[in-house]
């Protein structure tokens, strides 16, 4: 798998949504369930700057390709949040930075200590920490892309589905970078493989689970990935993760979903 960081930087742009007729939502609004999922997604996208903040105190910031990617990645994720916020606004739902700031204040010490934890872990492990960062990013971006595509299928609104597919396409480029970097770095270091496997199996949680109440996490997971069809997509994500060097057998997405009550009536792999 190849990834040209220069091409990515040159072609990075805001997701296009100016051609979509958002006024169509006024006569054909989205149901409450879809709006709830969109609000969750919007909040996660807007919080990207906090994830970037935490990474800047680790060895990741010293790698030229990684730092270039993270700069463009942060911008693209912000624009995803802007587009989703515009859809929500037509429905009378405001998602603004002041609200997100208040949400982070409620996290209290958890938010303040995150950069410190990342710095300690990252600098103890050293450059091998970058492999974990890249693997973690690959997992999260796969989940995000799958979620957008699932919602586009569940809610084929002509003013929504195209936007979600465009966001998913940008997320796919993010997956390509993270996975390329993770594969290379994991293959070169036994310590990186061991630390990454530990982090993913013991520490990782679904995107948004550190900033949203667990009831919201459960709702969004269940709404987007319920049933046999949803489980198939979840297992596809885990199969991709298991292909990373040293990650054979990991099924962290399915484990996270089952831990939150999904698929109780479906057999485990």
C-alpha cells in the first residue's frame, strides 16, 4: 500500500456541501434517531483539535510526514463538523464551539490530564509510540467511514446521503495514511507490536466514548450497526485491523459492541 503525503497535502480541501439543498430538510426533515446520530458525529468531528493537542506532546509531532498529515487531517475533520452542524442547524439543533467548550469543562481533570498521559506514555515508549498512534488512527478512521456509510444507507435523504458519502471518501484517505504508516512501523519493531496490541486490546474504546455518555455511545452503535448486517460490517473492520503486523486475532470492535449489549442474540465469531 502506497501513500503520497505531498499529494495528500496538495489536494486536501473542505468537504463540498454547497451544492446540496439543505432547505429540503424543512419540508422533509430527518427523524429524531438520525439527528441524534448526526449530533454525536458532529461533536466527535469538532473535538478533533483536542485529539491533535494530545498528539503534539508525543514523538508523533517530530515525524515530518505524520505532522504534515495531522495538520491536514485536523482541517478536514473540522470541515466535516461544519457540514454536519449546518444540517443540524436547519433542524433547529445548534452545535457550536461554546457548547463543546462547556462539554470539555464538564470532563474536568480527565480532559486536563490527557495530554500529560500521552506525553508520559509516548516518551517512555519513544519512537515506537508512533506505530501505536498510527494503528489507533487506522481503527478510528475505519469506524468513522463505516458509520457514515451505514447512516447514508439507513437515511438516503437526497440532501444528506451525498454529504455522508463525501465525508466517508475523505475518511478513506485518512485510513490509507494511518494503515500505511502502521504497517511499516509495526513490521519494524517487536516493541511497537507488543505495545500497540496492549493499547488496542486494553485501552482503546469506540470513537466518542471518552466525551459522550455511555448511553449515547450505545444508542449510536445500536442505531448504525444493529443486526446481522451491522455485525458483518463490524467484523470487516476487525478483519482489517487483524491484518496489521502483530494484531492477528484482535476483534476489538465486536468486543466493544457486545460489551454494550449489542448482538446478544447472535453467535460470537
